[in-house]
C-alpha cells in the first residue's frame, strides 16, 4: 500500500513539474501583459512621429532632434559609418548633418503597431544642400524607425537609414 501511495505521489509530482515547466515561463509575462497599459496608437499616430522628426530637422537645432530619442537609443545614420549609442554621439551626428539642411520625404512606408512599441520601415528621399556650394542633392535611402511609448509619449528607440544599393537603370 505504501508503495502505491509513493507511486501516486511520484506521478502527481511529475505531472505538476511538467505543468510548471510548460506554463511557468509564460505565466509571469502573461500577467505582466495584462497589467501593462498599452498606449492608444494607430498607423496615423506613428506616421505623425515622422512629421515631428522631420519638423525637428527644419529647426536646424541638433538638441531638438536628439531630444526625440530615448537615452539608450541607437542611431545607424545614412551618412556615417559609426553607430551612435548615446545622446552625446547622436547629437554629434546631427551637429554635422543638419548643416546640409536636410528635408525628408517618405517614398514607401510600412507601419506596424504593438503594445507601446511600433515600427515604420520603408524608403525615403532626403534633400541635402551643400553648405559651401548650396548645390542640392537628393539621397535615396532605406529607413527603419523603431518607436517606444514611455513617460507619456512616443520616442525613437532605434533609427537605421542606409543608402539604396542600386540606383537608376540597374534598380529593380
């Protein structure tokens, strides 16, 4: 009889342990997800973030542009080989980049929205003006903005922009 009870206990413990293994890792995150408040967001909300960003470029104030980024944001910029991972580095990039009076225009866009995070990826054209010659050049690039809702507003968590690898007749 003792042996039967021990076998039943062992079986119950094994089933209980298997259940904990199966649901354990997801349980805390599902509780956190239910308790997290998701900011109201739509495709339009995220598209408005680009307008805010582009408008900040028009001020020619690197501090205003940098202020749109989270403190731990990453900038992989169109015309720089250096990853920028601090506000000081991001500001340094815009100190120089804004001298060319950039104006961006979205060419293609895909927006995805989740709870307090969003992405906008696509292609854009950035009009640049050489500060010395005043010659205008259009730069065609791909972009990825990752946004995070924190402290009551949307912030740039990550921005990557890179020149289009193919241009003109060779592009497909």
